C-alpha cells in the first residue's frame, strides 16, 4: 500500500469546557442554578459568598489578631462578671409560685379539637400531607367496630380511589375476602358516614345523595334535589332544563334554586387530600413602568452573589509548581470560568427579556388581546444569537409584570392571517375567545361555529375546528355543557 499526503478542507465545531459550562448554566432554572452555585461554593475554596455580614478569611485573621485579650482586660472581664453574680436565695425569691401562661390550650391543640359541646367532644384530624386513605383509616380506628369488621373496612378503604369513589365492585371485594356480602355492605355504610362526606360511594349518584342526607331537613329544596339526583341525573348532566322542568313540575325559578343547591355538592370529595405542595414561582425578570418606558431588571435576590476569595488568590505563586500551588491555581482558574459563565448567563437573559418586552409592549399596556405573534427566530435575529440559545434562555424562566407572572415561553405564539394583511397571535385569539364566552348569554351559549363567525366579523380568519382546539386548550367546556339557567 502506497503512502501519500493529502490536504482536506473542513469545518469542525469544538466545544471547550468553558463553553459547555456556559451553555449548561444558561438552561438551568432558578432552583437548579442555586444548587449549582452552592455546589461550586462547597467544592471550590476560591469562591465565597459576597455579603456584608460575612468577613473574608483575611479580614477574620486581622480582626482576631487585633482582639487578643491582655492580662488587664481579663481581670476587668472577671471583675465585671463578678458584679452580676447573685446567690440562689436572692434570685429565687423573685419567682412567683404560679407563672403566667404565654399560650392557650386552643392555640396549641386547635388542630385536633373542633369544640366541646356538653358531653360530646369532637376531634378533627387534619394533619397536612395525609392521603385520603390515611384520613379514613384514622377514623376507622376511632370506631367501635369489631376487629373483623375493621379488617373488612381496611380493605374497603384501600379500594377507594383518590376522588373518593369506591373503585372495586362489592361482589369482587366479597369474593376476595371470603365473607358475606351483607357484612361488607354494613361496614361500607359505616365508612360512608366518615369525613369527607360522600367517600365510599359506588357511583356519582350515591355520592351526591350521601351529601344531601347530611343536610338538615329544613334545607330549602332538599326534597326536590334528592328527587332529581335519584330519578333525573342524566337530564341534569345533559343540561336539558326544559325536559327536567316538565318532569319535576318545577318552573324555571324553582328549578334554578334546586340546581344551585346541587351545585354546592362535591362530586369528588377526596380530591382535597394528598395533594402535592404548591410550587411557588420565583421570577427571574422584573418589569415595571418608569415614566413612558418599561424598565427590565434582573431579580438580584434569587441567586447568591459570589466572588473570588482574595486571601486564597494571593497565595498563588506564578513560578511554583508544587502540588499545593497547582491545587490553588487550578481552582482559581475554575472559579474565574464559573464567574464568567454566570455573568454571561445573566447578560443573555437580560438581553432576551429586554427584546421580548420591546416587542410585546402592547400586551403589557392592553392585555392578552394585544399580543403580537412572535417566534424564537424573531428574537434570535434581533439580538444576534442562535435559536437554540433563545430556547434555552426562555425555558423555565419567569417574568414578573404588572399583569402577573409569565414564563418567557408564553410570549411566543404562532400567527393567524387577518383581512388587514397583518398576522394575529394565537394567544390574542384565545383571549378573544374567552372574552366572547364570558359575555355570552347563559341560556344560549355560543357554539364554536358562532365564535368563528364572530371572529370573522372582526377580521380574523379562524376555522371552527381551530376555535374548538383553542377552547379545549383553555379548559372551557362545549356550548351544551355551558348552558345554564339565569
């Protein structure tokens, strides 16, 4: 095989460790960035938190050297402390036999007792984070049922779904436990008296009836509400008020009162248990109105300010190749790279947010209906960056505006053509659809076709299926489900 030399031209992208670090920091959310900064502080001795309360190592050493006590000062401290020494008899005489209370019983045990009425003491278990099963098991243990019935009750509670309804048929539970059906039904009836009312029901009808049975007999329209739930629940679900009024012999006003009573019931009584804790959003960008312009600032309180420790940096010697000096030199270089990448992230985020605010001033001043169509390429072209960089910057980053907190991704939307030749944002169209639905007549809600026609009158060409897609994305039910009595 003959050997030869050849020249080739080509391009190759090489990412340095510094560039990789900068890209990684750019796409981190606020919480992830705080963890990354804390990891850098723990692993690099050259970095320290920049606060007024924390002194650097050099300052601490100087202050310790200046505050070394002398023999005279020690004697002065000893003499001053001796003046405050009192005998046990002198200070014990000032303490009364009964000390005043600094708290009351209900302040400490208020979560476990709801009140005392004569000989009846009611307890309420409301430990935060408990699941529905935990809450029902706690109530089961307080009952006077036998051990056998409690065993059946535990199996029934385990079969209850998170919404509160029983998820397994009674016949299947009876067969799996090898007990009589009457025993299971008796224990189930006891569980259905637990809180929240309606749990353990086998279907929606039984769930609503259990809640109605807990209401006082003097409740207005209680009898009519039970009759509708027992006999006409299907018509109520279809919102066929005309047929419902004819079969119940109720006029429109009376039927409206009955329906309002039914609407106070909870079809999913178990939902409020076992919910995940609310995750609060901390905005990265703060937008405020300053005179005639909008001011865009970074939220400086979300990330700790760090800097290089000058004392340790001064220990690095240039010509020294010892292991200790190499350790300090390497960590100093890493600290500088990290600070530079962190600053680059802040600058890029501020630049992108400022450009978004400039293009979406109509939204800030007039609301979602004035949102302009905008894609990542528009911002990338305006600030001279790649679309992938804009995508990383706008992911899990939030902006606080006078109209609320929004993710940066919210300001990007597709466009729809209009009669004027300009494009309308899909976000603005959603806002228009919601406004039309909010102002519709309760008796005759607008269909998707009617909404499309109304938007067409405003110069926006939107198909009926597009209106349905936007309506469903906002969680708005169909026109038949929105129909209600005035």
